[in-house]
């Protein structure tokens, strides 16, 4: 009898795109079996604003991925973003009983470190263990068995808004999916595009989506700072629409087809036709003008991120600079602009080392979805998979799933 395949699925619910990957862990690594994507219309700045429309988008991506993989999917790991996602560093201390660190002492110090004051509507997603300290000796990954009298733990705690979590899970449930885990988008992207050596020396990943920018800073192999900013590619689109007096849809198309983050890279002779609004006559404008509209907003985004990195105190500990991911990171000229503003090395984070349908997801916009199927961060000691039980996660019978899909 053939062994049943253990499939895993990652669902990245973004402001403009819902992306779903179906994969299988093999001896060679992760093999992508199915890919699905659909336009997202039910989110704003990372938060679900319309459960039904988000459900429609999830169903569309799910159907496409299931057909490609040749299997039905019932469980999924989901990414979450939005300015309600917060990261903070915490510290706990306990006395070591009998002069030797036990498993119980290790659990106690983590419990002490995670007792951070959070707003009533926040739920802990990740407890990322940065290091243990035994009698002043830091940089310890596993203190069990060590001798000493004082044990400390340094954690990075990532939390998210309770209502945002519930609405995200509800949208997945209505599409027939049970949520087995939720991962912050920045951490998922980091799993897909960062090398262990980069994390050890110091690096930041900046996921620039349509509605949010997700930042995670790594040093000595651990997350030391994370943040989410409620700005993204849609703000660039709005600037283009306003200046060129056109629709958001037309502005988005112009940005993707002809946009550039550096006006100096655009030939002055190149032009593009811009559709008018309300039956007005189309106009022809310089493509350099389009770049001149986009550059200031992108520059402002990088300045905002730089301020956050500097405030974290780790700005001087990033020899590997910043890795860009997300759909907006594919804008021509953006790497050079980021390097100029951030004053540090910048590269584009493209997923590598994957098997199967790798050509389908070989650009930075798929980084978060790929990170979801690669797995949770190794140093995460939180019990992420338990929280979903309190939000009424359940499987929907297959005949209900099929009927609901037929409705759309």
C-alpha cells in the first residue's frame, strides 16, 4: 500500500494578491506541487475588511492550487500583516535550583520573559528566543545541564490584534480551510530569502507589499527587532493616479509596466499614453515623469524604515544590509534607491533552492508564501498551534466546499 503523501500548504493573504502554495518535504528539500493566486479585494493595509470578499479570493487561489497539485487541501499555515502586528524585546530571570539548569528552569525563565504587558486585544504569535544567559555568560542557545545560580532569557515577542486574527481565520474557515498556524509575514519572508550566515552577521528583511511594509532585523542568528508600517505599493499607485489624473486601475498598470524608482534611468524620449477619467481624452506623458512621481514616495518609505532600524539600536550591526522582498521590490531601480537612502548594502531577495514548480514562484512577491511552507522559525518557542482552537477552527465537509466554490 502506497504511503500517503504529507502535503503542506502556505497561504499569503495580501492587500492586492492572495497566494497559496502546496508543497511536500522530500529528501532534496521542499518540492512545490501546486500554485494558486487571485486578486485580493477584501483587505486594507493587511487587515481583513470584508470577510466574504476575502473568502472568495482564498477560494479562487485554493481551487487553482488544488487542481495543479491534484489533491484537496484542508489545512493551511497563514501569514499575517498589518500595523496591529507588533514586536518587542523582553527579558526574564529565575534562580537556578540545585546549581544546575534543568528543563523546568528553562521553561520557567521563558515564561518569565514572555510576561510582557500587552493590550487586551493583542495575542502572542511568536516567542523567539534570542539567547540564554547563565551567571553573566551570554550567547547560550541551550542552557540545560549548565552549572550556575542565575538564569536569564532574552526573547523577541511578536503579537497581533485579536480581531484581525479572528477575521483572517474566519475567512479561511469559510473557504473550507483549517488554520494550523499563523506566521508574521516578515518572518515567513525571512525564512525564504535569508541565509543562516546573513542572520548570524546581521541583516534585515524588508517585505514591501501593496498595503504594508514588514520589517525583521536579525543579529547573531536571532530576530532582534520587527515592525510593520501601514504604507506600501498602493500609496505609490495613489500618487500616480492623483498627479496624472487617472484611475487607480490605470495608475497601477502604468506603475507595473513602465514604473521606475530612479528617474535618471529612464530615457527622456520615452512616453506613455494615460487614459482619462470620465470620458476625458487620453494624454501622452513622459515615462520619466512617472518615475519622478514614484521616487519621492519610495524614498519616504525607506526613510521610515531606516528610522525604525536606528531606534532599535541595531543599525550599526547590519554588515549584510537589507534584503528586499514583496511585489513592490521588483520595481526597476529600487535596489539602488534603497542603498542610497539606507546607506547600507541592499539586494533583492529571490527564493532559491526549491524543487518542482520553481519557475512559477521565482520572484520576490512569493517569498512570504514560500516561507510558510518552509516552516516556523527554529527559535520560536511559542505554542502557535494552540491559539486557533479558541477561535472555532473546524473543517468544512467536502460537499460544502464544492458547493461554495460553484457559487463563485
